[in-house]
């Protein structure tokens, strides 16, 4: 899995973000609390309905889910996604596709995860406004 991640032609910052998601070391509110950092609320920055964990903010949150659905629609595929980051990444490969095709698919996964994270960080300066189309378009 990590070999696929690092062989993908993507911005190094996006690869590092994806790697941190895969090893659950990204600074979600749950991870910050576990490290002893005080947070105002541990609710998801996107939906404010559930605890902000890695699985939730990138895969289970209704906002992330809508972004992944837009991605699947654009690619012309139907998929049932897993909420575990590792399984989600591994299932973002086509079984009978050429290796280079899967490198592109891995890149799509990496940039979507990276854009979701960037949008979460940028929400603080924009008073909590989320723009799904912008996240998808930037990815």
C-alpha cells in the first residue's frame, strides 16, 4: 500500500497528507485530544454531528461522502466505499487495469483526501462555510 502511495505522481504535500491519514496521525480532534491538546468541541468541522475522527472526516461524514460520490460520478463508476482508510485506498484500484491506470486512480484518492483536509483547515478563515463543488473541482 505505501509503495503505491509513494510511487504515485502527486504533490509531495498531498502524499504526506494521505500517508498521515492512512496511519491515523492527521490532526483530527480525536487525535488532538488523545495527545492532550484541549479542543473546544470534538465534533466534526464539516457536519458538526459526530466526533471528528480520521474515519469520520474523510470517509463517513456526509460532506466527505458527497465529495466521494461526485468523484465516482465524474469517473463513471458505482462504488460502495469502506470507511477504513487503508481499505478505502486499496479498493481504489481497478482489478484488471494496467499498473499505470491504477497509479492515476491512486492519485485521485490522494488529491481528494488532501483537498478535504485543506478545506477543513481553510474553513476556520471562512467562518465555517463549506463548498463541495470547490473541494471536488480543486481535487
